[in-house]
């Protein structure tokens, strides 16, 4: 039986897929990503001083390999046309390990 060999190289391949300000839309996107079995994590930003949004915004981060599946799943909801979902498509600038 072969043993798994681990390396000391840490891989950093997450991207910030989209940004959402509405909690209901966040929940709809989460359900859609779970339906398509896309792993993700959420990053919350603090609200601006004079912003009407008290909760801040939620940024969905996904693995770069699942970017297309996640993007298509969100676009199928039809939310991006109303500017409720802002697609970012940029590398995560913080390292979380």
C-alpha cells in the first residue's frame, strides 16, 4: 500500500468571487453553491462610516479550480443583472494560515 507524501509547500489558490450586501441574497447564493458542491468561505467587511448598510458586505471566496462552476451557479440565479451581486474575480490578498 502506498503512503501519501506531504510536502511543506503551502498552496494559496483562493479567489474573491463576488461581493454581496443583502443577507437574503447571500443565503440564496450559499444554497446554490452547496447544490453544485462548491467549497467556499465567507469574508465579511466592516461597514463604512456613512454607509446605509449596517452589516457591511459579504465576500464569497472559492478555490480557483471551481471558479467557473461557482460563477455559472450564481449567474443562473439572475442576480448579477440588478447590481445586487458584484463579481470581483481577484486573488485573496490575505493568507489565512
